[in-house]
């Protein structure tokens, strides 16, 4: 019995690798995007449970793990999407692959920029960085690194990025301040962003720094590289049990390393500190290893496909889930007292909030309702094999 199970697992593994797609990866991506849509669309921003908010500065909450999880998944996906191009002989073939990478990166960046432009379209005050913009830059850098380097070299680059960022942030004196520091408005990354982008083009609530700024994108590339190394390991000829065991072991070590590094380089999402990269990357590795073992090895499928539907159209749902609420806010509805409010707020006030005594529960219900609507749309798209590729 044990021998037949091992043979079946090995054959399944070879099939997965040759097909270039893991169901567990689509599920993990879909779960991450569903969580992202949930935290980005509460019914009322004034009433949010603490785990669904970002940490004010140092420290972390479950919400702070969502974005690095997605970048980690981007890295894993790169290994499955580009391995054929990397293994193909001929410079012309590689040039075509690079061209597609650049084109996709530009498309992602422009989609993010459009969300920042909408609805005012005022170039003088538009925020240039953003979530999709960072995804674009990390995808571009990690894809090129994957094509041009070996796994050993990728480890060196990863270490160089994390150690170099740590030393830059804690040793280099900040111009105009005179000393290195990690405070919100006076750290080196904030100075770099407002110098390059100018205050008019950074995150408006922060005014002089940006949580998706240029300088902090460097360690974010490290998050993508952790995904690439994980994807390379999953594509190897090792047994499924060995893959999972090592992913759990390395994931635990990375998480522990992040917690230790936190003592002198605090875990901080806004700065994307090196300790944060290790912590989030380690937890993402553990999450993917668990999904891989349950879904692709043990073939547990109950409740999986709805999140897979989210995963295969991840960028589409993220973009539209940011755009549609803004459009709804522009469509005003007149209330009985004569005042006008946006249609999104109107629907929440009249069809969700009255059913809950606790405003936090109502706000969460509003977010989950939005997610459930998307579940219905994406499930229909999945059944019809409608996949919008960016």
C-alpha cells in the first residue's frame, strides 16, 4: 500500500510540473485576493476590527500579511510561467519572453496609475506609487532575475537586498535630518520618495512618504525572490513529502529569523523592512506548503474551487474591486430628508447596517457581501473558462 501511494504521488507531481499549474497555488492566490478585497472594502471605515486594520507603524496584523503573500505568489508563479522560456535555446526566444515581461509590467503599472487618476484625472496631484505599481516593478525585476540567474545567485541577490536595505536604513544619515532613523517622516525611504516623486505624488494621508514607495520596493523584490526559490523547489524532481517537509522547515526558520531581526530592525509594512520580508515570506511559505499538501498531494477539494475562481482572475478582481466602489460613490442617491449620498453608502446604510446592532459587525458584513458578489461573478467566469489575462 505504501509503495502504491508513493508511486501515485510521484506521477501526480510530474503531471503538475509538466502542466505548469498547481491547483493549490491558484487557491492560495484566490484566498489572498479575497482577503485583500475584504480589508479594502469595509462597510464603514470608522468601524473596523483590529485584525482587519494595518499596524499604525511598527508591528503587524493579519492584514499586513496580505500584500507580501501576493508578491510571494507572484514569485512562485514566475517559475511556472517562465521556465519554458528559460530552458528554450536561442536568443530570439528569450528576447520575446523579455518583451512579454516588459509589456505586462507596463500594463500593470498603468492600471494602477489609472486607479490613482480616477476620478479627478489631475496629473499635478496624482499619486504615482500604488499596489499594482509595486506588483509591476516586483514582477519585472523578479522575472528578469529568474531568467538571467541561477537559484544560488538568486539567494545571493536576496541576501544582498535585505542586508543592504537594513544597513541603508539604519546607518546612512538622512539628508536634512543628519542621522539615520526609522520614524515615519524622517527615514531614508521617505526622504528618497519625496525627493524623487515630490510630496504631491505620494500617498496623500501620509503626505511626505509612501507605503508603496520606490526605495522600499527593493526589499519587496526580496519577497518575490522568496517566491521564486519556493517555486523552483516545487518544480524539482523531489518527492512531494520531501518538498513539503523542507518548505515547512525553511518557512519556520524564516519566520523565526524575522522575529529575531525585529529586535533591532522592526517589522514594519510601510517600510517593508528586512525583518518583515522574512516573517511574511516564512508564513507565506508555510501557508503554501499546507495548501500544496492538502490539495495537490492529498487531493482535498472541498471548498477549494470558489477560491480558485478568485485566483485565476486575481488582477481583474483587484482592479475592478477598487474601481467599482469609486464609481458607485460618484452616483448620488437622494434620501428622504433631501440629502444626497453615494449609492455605495446608501446601499450599506439601508440594506446591511440596520440588521446589525454592533457597527463593526455591520461593517464586516458589508465587506463580506461585496466579496460574495464577486464570488458569484468569478464562479460564473470560471465555469465559462473566462480568464482575463493582463
